[in-house]
């Protein structure tokens, strides 16, 4: 086995750190199957809207998800290929 001493793994470690929280992991796993708005997410998880919004903001800031505005709603989807790959490996 060889180790690549030049590869930093910084972006990979950041994604893993963010996905290390069970709520964020659930959100990303759900968004890997379909786009959802925040109301649908918090209803499915049974969590307060503010809690879900905080987690969505972190996921968005780290480049794991994106939100697309549709009128007054924002629909979220996963844009990180690494996050998608990690979620698919959990199944």
C-alpha cells in the first residue's frame, strides 16, 4: 500500500465532518432521493423549522447542497458528488 504524501484530503475531510451529524446525514440522504423544500424536510424529520434551517444553511455554505427559489419556496438538492457517493455507500 502506498500513501500519497502530497494529497491533502482537506475538502474530503470537510464533507465528512459536516456529514458527521445525524440530522445533516438524514437531510442529505433524503435530498439524494429527491428535491425538497424546508417545510417538507422538517415535517418528515419531526424537527422544528429553525433547527432544520440551521442545518440546511451549514450544508449550503459547505457546498454540499444548493437551494433554488421557486416563488416563495426554496427547493434543496445535493450538488456534492462526494456527498452523493458517501450516501450511496451507506446503503
